[in-house]
C-alpha cells in the first residue's frame, strides 16, 4: 500500500505530512479523544525515527496511527513526552496526517542549512507487514538502517 512522507522545516518546527493508502474496508475513523502514548499496536501506523547526532543508536521515535493517535519515546524511554501537534483525515482508501513538531522538543540548537540527521520512516501494517524508506526495518526500530535527512533551503527564485 503506497505511503508518502514529506518533511519541511522553519525556525520553529519540523513539519511532517503522511499519506497512507489502505484497502477498501480498512477505514478507521479519526479518534474523538486522544490521550498520551495511546496503544497504537493494533492499528496501521507510521514511526518516524530521528537521530540528531547520527550515532545510529540513540534516537527519538514519534509514532502516529490511522486514527491520529500518537505516542513517542526517546531511545526507548516512553517518559519522554514532547508537545507536538497532529491533524488527521481519513477516507475509505487512505489516511493522512499533518504534524508539527517544535524543534525545541528535539534540540536546543538552531538548525543551520546543510545539517544532516539520520532518520527513517517505517509503516507498520498489522497482519500485513512493514514498509520502510531504508533497510533493515522492523516493527521494533532498527537505527542501524537509517538514512539521511538533509536540511536545505530552496533559493527564493525557485519557490
């Protein structure tokens, strides 16, 4: 099932947009009430792994499911509870997420142009499998398989 992930940033936020196709009959409406660190395991979900120092072992994991519910951890520690914003839209054949993650929740540093973080986007479809931007990937994070997220700015004339 096709999955699209797009990233953008400004001086305050890392923005993530996800578009996840699913088969007819797999539609789940957005949650009416979302809590902290909801149980996402039974649902179609995406994990975003961010390794700011590119050591390929310590990382932030932000997860969101087809209902718009979220959970997160820092190197497996679920007590890390960043404030981030998630909007969800679901139809019969896809679900979409738009998220804004305050950069201050990830780092105290400004992000200069050409900064590179290790990262991965992993979609987990319970009972169907795992899709990933890079390999190896699994339901449990595999940081050694992360790729590179490069921060750059498009010149004004090309916008």
